């Protein structure tokens, strides 16, 4: 496999595979209908997301990268030396690379990722870049507590730093986010810390533009969910029959993304027929934008405290250091 040439050690907790058909049938049976944004990220969807991060309106990735670049030395001094870095998910690796470069003598790196393929690919890349850091990838669902592999004997016991950038937390509902943060607290342990990236509440026009880019990449990203369902579960969604719409519901603190039915139509999934009225909106994603007080209350519910905060100069995006 991809790790054969490295001294990386894979732990496979055999996360239960996604039930895309079951989840789609359940979501289409709800009123209002919904589909889960976790299914956006097939190969095409992951490429489209990378493309979104290059759109002028999509500030999140650029602002977070600049914030990391500006603050990593301060962050490294704050979190301390010889950490076991645990990343939730394994993205393009650019932020991880910057973090691992800046920390003082990090001992081990554990990406936790449900897709074995993505996990092995990103670990192999980082193993080559950081030969001195023990690579301990874990194939697991990070929304549950994850027993961490121990860095090799001789290193002693090390504090854990969970790294969860990209405002991925924002895609979970409030209840799901509390559950995830409780699991994170269990995973990091009593001496653990977490560095979490969050998109912040701001002028709704700026936020809405980021999710309705002029080039239509986000719309293509949203539509790709239907392409994927048609391919993988044999549904017959008419791609031209649905329109992308993303609205900032400030009272609920989140972007709500919908596919809106352009006309009355039926969609068949696994022999079951689902009717869409003209103008009917099916939710496909939430992306939460936090206020300072709202985020503090959220983490408090999970038994965590915000101990340090770093924002970009416009207060658009933030990094929060959490501890039990
Ligand atoms: C990958 C969760 C950071 O919510 O901003 C981008 C996904 N959706 N445009 C986000 C996304 C539409 C993105 N995250």
C-alpha cells in the first residue's frame, strides 16, 4: 500500500460504511426534505470544493491560511512542545504542513479519517515531508471518541493537540456539534488541547456571496450531490429541474443551502416515488457562522473552554484553542 515505504502505522477501527441509499430515502421522506452534505465529497465533489476555495468570493480558506501564517509562531509557543497532533479529517494537507512545520518538536501525527483511501494518500504525502514525525493514521469516524495509538516507547507520554481547521464543525447541526465536541474531549484526554477553525458571523452579503459565487462553482458542487445519487443509488433526479440557493439565516447563525425544484416533478429512488412541488426547497447543507458568545456557549455544553483566540484583522475567521 501507499505507506509501505514509510514507518507509518495504520490503525483501522473499521468505521461502518455510509448507508447512502438508506440516508437518501430517510431524508426524502422528511418534511421538509433533506439530503446530507456529507455525501458531497466523492471524487468530483472533492475537486469542486478545491475549486471553490479558489473563487474570489470564497474567503474562508484564504483568510484561514493567512491567519495561520500570521499566528503560527504564537500558536506554537502557546500549545507547547512535543505534541501528538491529531487531525480531524485529512484535507489537502496545506494547513497541516504549515502547522507541523511551526510546532516545536512534534512527536507524532494522527489523521483520523473515515475514507481509508484518502487517509493513506494524505499520510503518505506527509510522511515524505516529515520523516522525523511518527505517522499514526487512524481509520475511524471522528464524531465518536477515538482511542489514540501511542507514539513509540521512548518518547514518553505526550499531550494531544487536536487540529480541526476549515470550519468543518460548521457543517454539523448544533446538537451534532455538541456531540462531536464531547467526543473530541474524550479523544484528547484531560491534558489535551484542540485548535479549531471557525467562520465568524459578519455582513450577510459577504457570507452569501461566498456560497453563491459568480462562476457557479458552488452551484455545480451542490448539483454534484444529485449526480452522485443518480450514479450510486440509481435515482432519476433531473439536474436541470433543481436550482442552487444559499441563504444566510442570521437568526439561526448559518448558511442554509437548498436545491429548489423548478417545477412540480416526481423523483424515483429504489422504486419509491417522491413528489416535489414547484418551488419546493430541499436542504442539502448547513454552514454555521459563529458569534463569540455563541461559540463559547457551544463548547461549554461539551465541557470545553476557549482558552485563546486568534482572528484575522477583519474578524472574518477565527482559530480557537480549547481545553477541558
Ligand atoms: C468544507 C465545510 C468548509 O461549509 O464552507 C463550501 C463546504 N459548501 N461551499 C463550507 C462548502 C459550499 C465548506 N466546508
